[in-house]
C-alpha cells in the first residue's frame, strides 16, 4: 500500500464516486486536458464544457498538455510514490500508463460497468454510445 499517492482522473471515470478518489479521498488529484486527443477526435466545445462542469464537482487540479508528462510532474511535485486511477478500455490509456510507469508505479482500480456489453461502440460521440447503451440500460 502506498504512503503517498496521487489520483489521476481521466475521461472514463469523471465521478466523485470513482474508485481511486474513494480509496484515497485526501490524495492530491489531477486531470489533464489531452491536447493530442482533443485534436485527433475533434472534441466539440459542447463536450468540453460538459467535461469541465463535471471537473468542477471533483477535487482536482486541472492541467493541459501531454498526459503522462503532466501526471508524472504532478506526482513528483507531491513526492508521490504511486499514481492511482480508474481502469479504462482505451488503448490510449494503456499507452499513457506505460509511459507514466517509466517514472512511477500506476495502480488502476476496476470500475463498476455502466452496462454489460462487449461489442463495439464508437466512443468518439456520446450519442453513438448512447444509441447502443440505452437498449441495455433500460431493459
């Protein structure tokens, strides 16, 4: 068990009830606007506003740039010995964790799934996700 963790909050777990924030409620927490992802996915201003409003409900420091670099720098500034976060199915998440782990260990906690579905869902737009998800949520 870590003596001094930080929490990395990401887009797949924007909840104050997320497992990392629950396990370490007093740990410093960070969110990083991923410049590369915003550009690549062409995230709409509406979605950015929604995410920002969610972040206002969380005890996080907000940064912008390369996610791994910002998380590592935040961890170092807090003399952290561990980065804790919530799991994500995103291949980008795995790559970011691998990069962070070159400097500091990462522990990702399982998240209670919103729905039981293992097919493909386009995650770039919430409406595309919801078209699939709502059939399972309201069964």
